[in-house]
C-alpha cells in the first residue's frame, strides 16, 4: 500500500474544497492515487457523493509527496 499527499490545484472553483486543500490518500497504485482512492477519502471526510465523484480526477490535484 502506498500513500500520497495531494493538494487541490484548481482555482477554488468548487467552494467546498478550497485551493490548497491537502489530503493524504492511501492508494494501491504508484505515481499518485487512483481517482477512486481520492473519491473514497473525500466521502470519508464528509463531502457529498456528487462532489466526491466529480472532483476525484487527478486533474484537480497535485501530488506533492509519495
């Protein structure tokens, strides 16, 4: 199991997740977490299913540490 620390890199377009928001995401992949892993962490943090699903793509996040 790998873990990534990811930071929100969008320009804060979704006001519930602000620019610079940081998550630690456990992942079974290397090189960054899979979108499903990010979605699961967002759901566990209490974000709604539609926000978690729509915001889990790696285009919204910057991997800062593996």
